[in-house]
C-alpha cells in the first residue's frame, strides 16, 4: 500500500470519526441537554400528531437552539462525503490483492515471460469483473449522504422561515406541514433508501468473500452493513407512510447504527499500516 494513499486514508478516517461522534453522541446529547429542557419533545410530539402550530411557535422562540441541532447534522454528513468511494477503493484494492494471491497459488508451472506479463496486466481488470454493484454501492452512498445533508438544510431553512412568519391567526399551517413532509421524505426516504442500497451492496461484497479475502473484523463490518440496510429500508418505508409521525423509532435507530458503522470504519482506517 503506497504511503500517499495510506496517509489519505488516515486523514479520511479522522474525518469519519469526527462525523460519527457528531452523530453519536453529539446530536443525542445536544437534544437531551439543550433542546429537551426547552420543551422540544412536546413541540415535536404536537407536530407528529398533526398540530404544527406549536412546533412552529417553539422554533420561533428557540431559533438559535434549533439551528444548532440542524447544523450538527449537516456538518456530520458533510464530513462523510468521501466515505462511499473510500470504501469502494479499499474493496477494489483488496480484490486485486486477492486475485494476485490466487493467481500465485494456481501457478504451479513456470509460464513464458509474455504470458506472465499479460496475466499481471489483467489482474486489475479481473478484480472489476462482476463488481458493477460495487460502483452502484459507491454512487448510492454518495447521493444518499448528499440527500441527507441537503434535505436537512432545505427543511431547516423552510421551518425557520415559516416559523418567523407564522401567526396563529394565519391559515397556512397545513401547507407548511405538507412542505415540511416533503423535505422529511427527501431526507429519510430518498436519502435513507440510497444508503440502504449502498450498505446492502457493500455488505454483500465483503460477506460474500468472507475470511478467504478479508480479516475477521472486516467480515463483521460487512455483516453490520447488511443489518444497517434493513434498518434504513424500514425507516424509508415508515417515513414515506407517515412523514411527521413515523420517523422516530426506526430512523433514529438507523442513524445511530450508521454512526457506529462509520466510527468503526474510521478507526480501521486510522489503524491501517503499510504492508
């Protein structure tokens, strides 16, 4: 493993660890210590039950605290922007090493020089063969993270602007709630669905090769990705059905599980050593 590539992996690992710590425990602690004492849970419960006015009134009275919680989420996902393609490159590099080792084990007879050269040139191409779903996983993960970040940003801007102009006498509460639901679906259904697809394919790639190619800790990491795919899928469906009321349990579990998964990946990157 080249030192420049390794140094980049170490740097990315630090970013992912920071991002994971912002998601867990950063956001939950912020909600517990800053938002909850100000009545945020009651306001959110009102919004979930279809009464959006108290939620807007709470945001209007606590706009700084509300923006702070959303900025933590946006910053966390911003730090994870490169994660899907970092994992993609590691998988391809590991596949290349695997094919090289398999070729050496199968090569029991001495080959002509030209044949040996041709084989070495085809190793990288062979590692890509049948791995089109790795490309899908990388792009799905990238766009999933983007949608989570942009959806959170757009939804926050909408709520802050709506809260600043909302009055109890105005008959626009329903329209505000409907548009807020759109941003929630964009974030948790579209973004979460893409992350589910990425976790599914990344996990399947690693688990399918198992201990034949990967260290045990990476195999466990792959199986955790499969579990995350199930959580994100359930969350996406739940939010699509009830945007303001059905996101709490599964969505929170999916995000916290994702934070642990990201933290695990960051630690493994930081601990990588040159071969």
